[in-house]
């Protein structure tokens, strides 16, 4: 940057993937000094969304996001400490995380999801319902109106689930939510749902539950072993 004043933003190893490729090895993003820029603005400009920031230090001392750096100063970003508590409303997932939403619901977690929700709608709903917005879209987490958010790591749904369980360590209640709509499941007598079942299912199974919201019927079918494995792994991760 020649003779222009600058500010360094130092990022911990776990967050360096958020930096431009040229800055990842050293974990430092050098930005031009702007006397009007707060530390929060600088961290955003470096590429780190606010929900991924556990704390800030300015020249080695704890500082709030509203503080301002000096020319040649250093802003150090601290990671979010895990586990962190989730808000009372549960989780809201963006359109790209439908498979993760189904896994969270399978574990009994309140996980709202729609394949038609726009970015602005997601932020409004997360705030209105006191949910944490789970996404892999960094731009969505940069929105200043968002109260609770988290950047989900992992390419595959199982890896994403492991990341969410590690970050929030939620209490699990497996098989108590509808994987289709997130409604609550309640035990139901076989006679009450017999007309909705295929003949083979009626002959082979006697215990059923039904979604109080959409009416979908559940039983321990062909995928029970895979579901049991997922639940067992999740319980181990959540402690």
C-alpha cells in the first residue's frame, strides 16, 4: 500500500479460511486506515462475519466492535468459544441446508427450513422467532440486522451436523419431530392410522407416531438401523 496508513486484522487459524487466499498462510489481512471505520467494520472488510467473532483485541487489549483503530494498529479476532448456547427459538436453516435440517429434526431439534425463503426473509424470521440462522453463505451473516447466526462448516450433511452439534451441544430428543415439517410427533394407536398404511406395513409393524402438524405417520421401518447409528453418533458428540 506504499506510504498509506494501514491497519492489520489478525485472524486465528480456525477462521483463516475466511480470508483471501493470499492472506491465509499468515492469517493477517492488511487494510487501508479509515478514521471512520470501527473495529466491526474492519473485521467485516477482512472477510469475517460478526457471528464468527468471539471477541476483539486492539493492540493487545480487549475492545468493543464500536472502537476505532489507530494508523498502524492491530486488530486481533478471537474465535467463538464452543459450545455456545443457542437462542430459545431453535434453528433456522437457509435453502441450501435441507438435508441438515432433516437430520436436526431427526434428533428432536427445532429446525425450521423452507426451500423458498429469500435472504431478507430468513433474517426477519430468525430475529422474530429468536432462532439462530445456520448458513454457509457468508454474505447472509454479514447483514447487520441479524441477531443470531452461525457459519456451518462441512460439505456433506453428516459433517455439517457434527459441526452444529459441536458448536451448540444441544440436548437431544430423537424421533420426536417430523422430518418433513418440523412438527411434534405423538404416539398414536395403530387402529387410528391403519387406513393410511400400506398392507405390508400394517402386517409388519404395531408402534406408530404421527405429526401433530401435517399428519404424517412414522414407524421403525427399513431405515431404522441407519437412523439408530446417526442418533448414537450424535449423542456421543453432544455429550
